[in-house]
């Protein structure tokens, strides 16, 4: 809509409680979910379903904590966009929430796949991504451990600058932004949980190309496969999907996760004998 159609514009300011609620959600939501997720993932009944029955490297937890201080960047960026009126906010309704969520989801999936793939294909970009891949066996804390540039440019900047830009041409609501971040928190933490407990997840992955904890665990083990996150459609379309994702997911669900990285390589050879050599930025480099 055009600017003159005032019914579209919600003049939200920093005096609005709803704005501060969403800012608090962006700042602390993932930390809150992360604490819960880490507690659940480390409990006995859930640990049985680990994908990689391998201990994280010594010092990984401390390193990940130091590499996650920028977790508040999304809240700061949205604060600035609202404060300087760089984003137009539509009234929150079912329609604007679903529209905002849908556009946000599609944009992030496309942006994530290609930027993530480029960070593995080009050495100068991999230097920005390398700290995240120091964690070969992921934990929920791994989901917020990355370099400042990767977080602030490829994630916070790439996500919210796009939503701010399109808000001048279509309705974008605070509720839709908050809903997408909630979805992202859950998917990101689950994807780095190193556990698979639900057969529903296997059905969604098989029938609808949804991502899983297994697909991302294999990415951390092999680097140049499974670049997508909540959706594997682009991986399947561009030939970067790991053929042994589904078999390994079933093994973890059945409580028979792999015991070593050597076993992971054997699974790859069985599922895809034509698999290529070491990726750009492998841990051996």
C-alpha cells in the first residue's frame, strides 16, 4: 500500500508496551529456550537418542559462551529500526501475522542456504564462519556461537534490513516478527541438540523436506552438505543433500546413534559412493 493509506500504518513507538515485549523476546527468548533445551537434551531418557554418541571437545562449552555475547543483536537492530522510523509496522492481526511470518520464513531459508553455502565454498568467507564449526559435536549452545560479523551481517542485518525494506510495500507486523523468531529459536536449538526423539520429525523430513537435528549434525561433521536449516528443499534441488541423513535419523530415533566420526564416514560411503573429498575450511586445514 501507499503511504497515504494511513489505515495500514501502525504508529508504534518505543513508548508502546508491545514493542518492548517483542524486543525482550528477541533479546532473551533464545537464551530462555536454550536453558530448557540443554537441560532436556542432557537428560537420561533423551540422551539415549543422541545422533553422535561422541563427547564434545574439551573447552567447547566455554568457547561457545564467549562466542555468543552478540545474542542481543536482533533486539538492538529492531530497536534502532523502530526508533529511527526505518520500518513501518502494520497493526497486528491474524492476516498480517501470517503474511509477515510467511515472507520472513521464505526470505531466511533462501538467504541462509546461499550465504551458508558460499561461506563453505570461499575461503575468505569461511574465515567468518569457522568459529561456529569448531563444534563438531553440537549442543544447543552451539546455535548461538559464531563470529560477530556472521551474526550481525548475515543473520541480524540480512534478516531485519529485508523486513524493514519490504515494510514500505506490504504490511509487516510486530506479531509476525515475534512469531518468526519464536519459530527460529525452537528450530535452531533443536537443530543443534544432537538428539532425535520424534518419529514425526522423520515423517516431516521425508515427506516435506523439513530439516532435522540429524541433517545439521551431519553438516557439522562433513561441512559441505545440508546447508539448509529448517528446510532441505534447496539442498535436494542443488545436489547438496547428504543421502545418509534419513538412515542416521532413524538410527538415532531407535537409540543407535554413531559412536565415532569414522563410522560417519562409513555411512556416507554406503549411502553415496560418489561423495567428494574434503570441503573448503575442513577441520584438518
